[in-house]
C-alpha cells in the first residue's frame, strides 16, 4: 500500500486519536501515527499540539521513525523553542550513536533548527562530528558549520569552527573537501569583512583539483568557482590547472561546464593570446558551448548570455559555428 492513505481526509477528534497512538507501546502503531502527523503537517494542518508526544518518539533505533520525528522538529521548533529544548539530550546522544547515518542526521537537524537556545548545545557534538571517523558524518558536519554561522557567526568564530573547516580541505574524502569548500564559500558571502576564508596557494589548489574528479557535480561547481579566484604563479602552473579542468567541459551538468569555462577563460587571459596551448584550449571551448544551445530554453538563455561575454573577449572561439545561431 502506498503512503497516500496518510493524506486522506481526517476525522473530527483526530488530534486526540493521534496523541493516543503516539504514546502506544507498539512500535508499528507509533510509526504509523508519526507518518499521519507528518502528512497532516505537509498539507498545512496545525499539529503543533502534539509536540511533546512526537518528541517522546525520538528515543528509537528505527532510522525511518527518527527521520520523521526530526522533520517534525525542524518545522515546529521555532514556534515551540521551550519545548524544543527537550530534544537536546537526544540530539547529543544521537551524535555518538554507532550508526553513522544517525550521527549525521542528528548534527544536520541541529544545524537546521534555528533556535538560539539550542545553538549553544550544538557546539560540542558538531566539533566531534567534524573529526568523525566516517566521511559521511564529516561532510554533513561541514555544511552544519555554515548553517550555524548563519544563526550565530560570532559563536562559529569563537569556537574555532572556521579552522576546523580549513583542516577538512586536506581530507582524504573528496565529498568532505567539496562540502568544506561549499561551507566556506557560503560563510564568505555572508561575511561583512569580505576576506576570503580559503587561502588559495599551490598546496590548496592541488587538494581541490584532486577532489574535483570524484565529488558531486555541485561540489565541482564550488571548487571551480574558487579556482577562478586563484592567480597562478606562472604559465606552467596555469597550463597544469587548465589540463586538469578541461575534462569538466564534457560534463552533463551545464553549470559545471560554464564554471569550467570561466576558469579557463581567466587563465587563458593570463597566458597571452598567441601561445599554442591557448589556441588548443580555445578549440576545446567551442563544442561544449554549442551543445548547451540544444538544451532546454532556460539553459539556452544562460548559455547565450555567457557566449555573448566570451566572444567579446575571444571572437574566434565560435567562428566556425555560425550556422548554430
């Protein structure tokens, strides 16, 4: 049977019934009740009166049930901050659970609950999760630092979380590196100082390029955008970086392609126009740009706006492709 049954029209006195089911001794009945609560919440019904009853369901080993309770908590914690404090002990306990999925779920949810009273309790579990043995937990914790910074920037700086993020740039897992870059980029954009958090040097660049091949497409975009702000020390380094970025031009995601184009355009400018290497890169830029023009209209529009800027700088890139337009 599908989950559509949970969205059927509810009867009068349903809150009372759900309260009874949520406090049932039977695990299956309790899980079904939480699903009904989430369904009601999803269609806009106010089920905040069940807050203490749903919170009591947090003490479970069932991952599905825990996810549903955390979802409810994220939705209602802001309107019930005093009640949300009841969940703190379970969060802290879950951050040390043997199951890495539960540890990651706990730290992610704590980062999403925008309640000042809970924020101070997040610091210690978050610090442990940033150094967790499991990469899934570390990558989730990295994003949680950015969420915490959005709630309380001073706390993040005082607790040394920015330094922890910088350490994650050297992580052995590419997903952790990508999430650390994403988090620092987000923090940087929100910062009033404008001082870049990521110190772009040869060592950092190598770490980012190593992670580039194995992280998700959105992680690649964050890495490429950061690479575009780096100034190579000489032509040889610029060529080396370009060679490692060029494969991104054949990526299925248009955003990855355009981010790679941005980096290549900048580095080509530094190397001068007449070198053989720049000529070869220019030839490689043409096919991906033409391919973008056969995408859906929204992508075509963005591609054309970018192409307009590119040909102002390098008119020869698309000189053989006029028929496409």
